[in-house]
C-alpha cells in the first residue's frame, strides 16, 4: 500500500470519528498537502471525501495549485 493510500485511510478514519480533535484532521490534511506537493500523482488516489476536506480547509484544488490557508 502506498504512502498516499495510507494517509487517505488515516484522514477518512479521523473524519469519521466524532470524538476526534479538530487539530487531528488539520494535521493529517497538512501531511497530505505536503505529500501531494512532492508526489502530485497521489491526487488520483484521493477519495472524494479527502478532496472535499482539502478544498474546505486549504482551498486546495489539486496538484497544479498550492495548498494554502484561507
């Protein structure tokens, strides 16, 4: 399993946990943005939920854009 797939599963698990701290999802999404900036082909492995969360938190629309805070 690739690093991207592991991170996608981690983000989905945190997002599904109602007791997860807000900082936990932000930390995982930061990891994903960093990973996607170095491995843009990982974007294809992201689920719709992960893409939605990245866009909501960081206005990140894919590897051609740079993740940033609002």
